[in-house]
């Protein structure tokens, strides 16, 4: 089954424009704001700059009124919370096409701990792979991102491990790599331009720049999961039909 980049992006964004998508976006905003502020706190402390009292702006931007040790704990907690949001959110987004995930309780309880750990590890592996590819002239990074587009949906919907999810995503994307890469570019390029434009702007106050980065990042993550859910719906059903097709071919040959 072939897919089209425009269809993936449009239908994926439509999946996000729902109560489940709104909850996912809000979760990402809170997680990203806490994570970025905690990282700024650690960078400020590592640079030897004294941390200001109260949640305010320091050398590296908005920081938290906590010690570096507490900032590390905030980073770890937000990573876990974000991974839970990816699992539950991906399942809810898949609920439009998979009846099993229409129940919010099922989305939050079914193998939530192993799925969360798998998503956390898988996200790190995928991020490293994309970063290495990007360092090799950018294009390889985009290609890797397109091939790994289905990873969050596979980990959320199927009882598989990280390596199996990476392999399944890569295999299912093999026949439609150009369309998936195009869909990935359609999501990443506008978000990157907005963030880079804000970072080079000397007009916006640091707090506004920080907030803009958080909102754009949360919107990108939400849209990414929506497109991943749509791609999983199309390519996953096609992959599931291949065994039955091969069996029918063998049966016809036997006759």
C-alpha cells in the first residue's frame, strides 16, 4: 500500500485537532517548559553563574528557583512524564482507527510501565540516530527521521521492545521512504524556522522567546505523533495483510 505525504500530514494533523490532541499538547507544553527551564538551570550553574532567586531569567534563559540537584530530578521526572504522554497520547490518537484505544483507561493502564520505558529508550536512540545523520550533511538525518516515524506508535500499540519497534518502523517505511521523509520535512522545517527566527530576534524578551520555543516544540511533537498514528494506520494494516496474501499465493500455487 502506498501513502502520500500530503495525506499523511493533513490526516495526522486532523487526529491532533481533537480533545485527545489538546490534552497531549497541554502535557507537552508543561513537560517542555519544565525540562527546558531545568536544563537552563544546570547550564547556568555549570557556567559558574549564580542562580537568581525566583523563577526568572539568567544567562541561559528562564531558570527554575531550585538547586542543580533538584534541576536534575526535574529533568528526569519530565522525561518520564513526557514518555507517558507519548504512550497514552499515541494510543488515543490511534483510537480513531483502532477500537481498542477508544477507552482512556485502557490507554493509561495497559502495559504503561514497560511501554513508557521503551518509549523513553527508543526516543533517545532515535534522537541520537537522527542527530548523527544530521551531522552528516543534514539529509541523512531527515531520511532516518522518516524511517523511524512509526516508532512511537509501534511502541504504544504493540507489545514489542525497542529494537523490534525500530526494525518494524524501518521495514514498513522502506516502500514509502520518499513520502515519509517528505512528511517529516513538512513538520520539521516550519517549526525549525520559527524557533531559529525567534532565537536570532533581539526584539522579543527572553521570556517570550522561551515561551515561543515551548509552544512550537509542543505543537511539533503533537503533530509528529498525529502523523505517526496516521502512517501506522495505513502502513500497519498493509503490513498485517501481507502474511495472509502470501498464504493465499502459496495455496493457489499448491492447487
